C-alpha cells in the first residue's frame, strides 16, 4: 500500500499507482528472477513523476523456461475500476538481443484510429511502455534478449466499466499512466484546491492566468509559449467554475490553451468538460465542418468518428481547417459572455505532438503583453 497522501481542506486522500507502474514493476521482477533463478518478494521502480516505488511481487512462478509474477493495482483513494486487478508479466529468454513486449489476456486491442496507439496494437500507452523498457533494461544482462508477455485476468470485465469500449479498445483494459502515480481527490476538494491556487496567484498581484486542462496543455505551454509557469493553472474539467473564480479574484486576462477534445466542447458552451457530464464532440465538429462547406458525406464521416483525433484527420484531408478557427473564436466568445465581458479571453488550440492548430487575435495580444514571442 502506498503511504503518500494529498491533503485538501483538512482531509487526507491516499495516492496510488497506475497500471503502467504495475506493468513495469512486474516486468522488472520477472526478468530479475529469470536470470537469477531466485524468487523475490518486492521490486523498486522509478516513475515519471520522480517518485520511487517499492511494490510487492505476488503469484511468483519460477520455471526453467519462464518466470511469471504479478503486481496488484492500487489506485489509492481514487474511485478506480482497475484497483485490485493483478497485472501479470511473464518473462522468457529469446535469442535476439533486446526487449519485446507482448500482450495477453485482459489487455485491450485498439480498433479505431485517433489514439496514441496504432490500430491493431495492444492498448499499452507510450509512457508505460517507456517505463517497462527502462526498468527491464536496468536488470537485463548485456547482449541478451527477453520477451515479456503482459496479462490482466479479469481485465475484459473491468474494461466494460471504463471508456475503453467507447474509444474502440476491445477485450480488456489499457496500460496507462503518464506519471505512474494516481493522485486522488474528490471533485469538490479538487475545485477547492484550484480556487485556492487562483487566489494565491491574485494575492501576488497577478491579473493574468493561463488555463490548461491537463498534462498535454502543460507540455505545450512549457515547450512553446515561454510564460511564467506560476501563471499556469491546470483546471481539469472545471472551466465554468474557474471562470467564476477568475471574476471573483479580479483577473483581467485569461489565455485558454487546450487540445481539440476539450476546446470543441467549450466552443459550444459546455463549461464542465468531463465526458460523463457532456460529450457532443462529434456533433459539434460535424456542424462546424458543414459550416465550412463540407459535403454531406464528409459531415457524416466526421460524425461517425469516435475520437477528435480521427475527426481531425478527415478535416485536414478535406482542407477544412477553418473548423479550428471557429473553435478558438467561439471559445473566446462563449467564455467572455459567461463572465459578462469582465475578462479578456484568448484561446490557442493545439493537437497531438504539440502542433498548434489555431490562435485568435486576443491570444496574440495577451501573449505579446506577457512578453512571449510565440506566433510572431
């Protein structure tokens, strides 16, 4: 059990670790035992978050041909349908040098385009895959090869409670986790913490904030915009709440930076962007494509997409990039109407691999006033 906590408003929330961390730990442990022949009860790994984990190793099976073991997923106090699942790794020696990662029972297969994993491949995201390669590489003898087969008994059933079926990931769960750590907080506690962060910013005399939705926005801002990082606030799904807080704190300017999946909702006046609250992404993008002159067939193709990434591929192929300009323009209009024009709002829309798709004039002015050379 991980004994690190997030404290919010006097309440403690225990952190956990991701399926990616479990897969990396089980893989490392199985390879260690494969080459030593000795069973172990725990294994240490480093996470992208900078936290070093020592995780229990269970279900150990050591044979002359392979070693198999598991690490149990623990999401801490986060409501997580994968908590309690056993993430297994089976290691086998192979003639060729290098590390090969395969997927077995309970790990989903990607069937639709637009995700970070190619169609037909197991749903093992790039960050966990990188973790596995790093941790196994540290204990693998030189010029030796190993095959690692990951599996999750019960993963197919657990996946039905997640968004995997909607995303076209079938047959099991995804191996996820950009940071390796699960940071749990209730929605209300989360909003309280965000409001406090904004109040601290305003107390420093700041009247300008950059709103991002998550890690992707954080990467885009840090790598491209050259803005003071203390102005950047990760608002999660709470756009409406954070606009209200901005008015209360006396902010004058907000730069909203987000990827397509989030901003297309805000452009339509959806101010809580979690998919369980509202998810009309394809309807909105199809409507915008029609406004840009798309044919009925193209509009239907956009509407049938499961992800905004897949829809963007069609939009780009058909030369309908005006859709992106509509999104940033409408985000600004909707947000400024929401705060009764008390705050100047600018918007930057980006896509995968930190590629900017559109930026409105307000955003250009805000960046210039903040001393950023981006977009010039």
